[in-house]
């Protein structure tokens, strides 16, 4: 993982020290937010030296767009992903580009994220949301939005992908799998970040020893799920697990082995829930504090769903919530919940910045910075404005500069899944509840692998949807809602 860029130097924040490099100015609990802060004024590309490890970070939209060129660049595994491999092995997210298991799993699982499969997940997603609403209906205190959304997205991914119910809404304590998984994940991350520090080997052993029981519990539970499914005949076998267990590759006949299947389950559980719950939480944060935006959201959900607050959106209706979709897009612009990815060139190449980049070098694309580049988003780039994503305002915007789901062949396989789930939950929630926010709350963001508001609460009271809204089938709406709902959920340039 040498990444010395052949000794080329880049601007770096003030205060660099011998040995430790730029570590001192960083907040270890909020590395992303402190990098964002420290990147200011350093131009479109800068470096951080953390002990021996050099991080070259791209914050400019033009360079990010250049790195998205798949003919010249490809995904690289940042130290964070190398660390995650400790836990998720050669699962889709952490596989190297040339690992055969990547192409195999990608080919096998892609159909599980296409329209027909999504249609099967739709009622499962609705049922999970309803369980959360059953709790919220009787809540007497403001609810912790990120925590509840995380329960919901965890249940949704585990029920849809593996037909596994963790009972998150009926237990007082989370299913023991969840804290064990988080502990194992953290241990892997801590180990991964030791890399370049003196004494790393010893510390890694200590972490392994302390973490062993968590990892064993996680592995045993997943191996049980796999074994139970192999033996059973009465589950819908078309979910991700069924596909992985029973489908050979249509051309090569190859199959995933059981260890890889376990790694894929972990990958989907990890990649498939916090990102979406963060996206939902940021969207709700911005919506709840702006009476005008909230009114527009209410207008949309009432128009499409009508006056009965218990009604559930049909599969086809989900693509009609164009305003909610823009709210999610705009939330993911300001706070892309998977906030960075790494790129390497396929051959030695020279960047527009003049730097020579070799295949062993990688650069981190820092999305919250790229997504606020004033050359693309204007001087108000830090403000929340979903109208940026109106078709007429998106036209002419340079492509390849908005990348919350990553880029190219290794971009997010769960994108449609996440958007479908998020829109559906937002729509039902706004239709069902009045939201009251605490004006004293200031947005505070916690960082794990993902970004998530912390301490963000909303008061929820049952709402009476407006019945004056136009009828649900033929909304008298501008041109955008007449575009094909299926194709318009896709964005070009991914
Ligand atoms: Mn998702 C890859 C963001 C929801 C499963 N995801 C990525 C990448 C980003 C990303 C960025 C690319 C990372 C890289 O280049 O190193 N993902 C998101 C966001 C959301 C999200 C912002 C929600 C919002 N992701 C989901 C969901 C699932 C999922 C839901 C599963 C159901 N994501 C993946 C997998 C990959 C991935 C698997 C790896 C794909 C690959 O490399 O083949």
C-alpha cells in the first residue's frame, strides 16, 4: 500500500510535526469533519500525513470528475476499507477489483437489486416501517431520529436480503448480534488504523484477543443462518441469501463459497443500513426546521396519498414523490453519509493539477467538500436547497460532480434499494405525523464508517392529512412528473 506519490508534495494544514505529521490538529472522533475544516484554503488537492501514512485528498469538483473517468481510474481500497476487510473479507464492498469473487458476486447479486426484486421488497419495507410507527403512535416523548431510523433500516435490510428478523421493535435491548457486530467492526477499524504506528503488531494482537468473542458470536450466528437456510424449503429463496446459496454463475457455473457468503452478509448488513438511516435523518433534520419546505413536503404526500393517514404507497407511487427525492438528494449533497472513496489510476498518468499519479498511489475523494465546490454549486453551496435538483436547475451542471453513491463499476449496488426505502419511509412519516423540533438543537454529526446526526430528536403527533389535495392518480403537475417514473429514478453518470 505504498502511497508516497513519488515524493511529490501537496499543500497541507499548518502545524505539521516530525514523526506524527499532521495528527495534532485532527479530532480523532471526527476525522472527516476535522479534515473538512482543515482543507479550507488549501486548494482542490491537499495532503495529510498521519504518522507514516500519506493521505492525498481531493476536494475540488473538477479533479473529482477527472478521477471518475473509468478509462483512466478505478476504485482503490483506502486504509479504512483495508481495515474493514478484517471484518468483511472479500465481500463486494471491500474486494479488490481483480478478485474473482467480486465479479462473481456482482453478477449473481445484481438481479436482486433490479425492478422485479424491488417489487418483492416493497411490502417487507412497508411492514417494517409500520412496526416503527406502532411505537411512535404511542410515544409521549420526542424520539431519537437517528437511532430509530437505524433500527428500521437494519430490520429492512436483514428481512429483505436474508429473511432474518432481528426483532428490533419488540425488544427492549437490541438483538445481541447488533452490538457484537458493531464491536467487531470497530475492532477491525482500530486494527486497520494502527498500520503505521510504532508497536502496531502488539496492539493488533491485543485488539484481536479482546474482540475474539464478538467475532466468534457474529460468525456463529451467520453460519447458523446459512445452515438453516440450506436445510429449509419454506422460505422465499429469491432473496440475496437464496441467490448466493443456490445460483451458479450463468456462464461459468461458479458459486460463492460459504466463507464468502458470510462476508457478503456482513457487507450488506454494514453497507446497507447506516448509510440509509443517516440519509433519512439528515433529510428530516433539514425538513423539520424549515416551515416552507415542510409545507411543500406535506402538499406532495397529501396529493399522492390522499386523506387517509393509514394508507400505504404502492410500488408505482414511490417514484412520484419528486420533492421528497430532491430533499434526499440535497441532504446527501451536504452530508453524503458514505463520505469518501478512493481512486487509483490504471496506468501512470498526469492529473489536471500537474501531479503524476502511479497505479500504487491513491487519492481520497472527500465528498462533502466536492459537493460544496462553489464553481459547481455557487456561493450558497453550504445552504440546503432541494430546488437545486429541479430538472431545469440540474441541466448544464457539470456531470461527475455529485457522487453520493460512488462512481463507476464499483459504485453502490444498493442505490435503488436505499432510495426506494428512504422515499417510502419519508412519505409515510410526513403523511402520518406532525413534526416538532427543538429550536435549541444544533446539528452534531457522529462518525463511524458513516455520518449521522446525533442527539437529534423530533416530537411526533398524529396528523390529519389535508383532503383538499388534488386526486392521487392524475396530479396536475409540471413536466417533471410526466417523465417515466422508472427511468427518472436513475441518474446519468454513475
Ligand atoms: Mn452503498 C458501495 C454509498 C446504501 C450496498 N455505497 C457504495 C459506495 C458508496 C455507497 C459511496 C462506493 C464506495 C467506494 O467506492 O469505495 N450506499 C451508499 C449510500 C447509501 C447506500 C450513501 C444510502 C443512502 N449500499 C446501500 C444499501 C446497500 C448498499 C442499502 C445494500 C442493500 N454499497 C453497497 C455495496 C457496495 C456499495 C454492496 C459495494 C459495491 C461494489 O463494489 O461492487
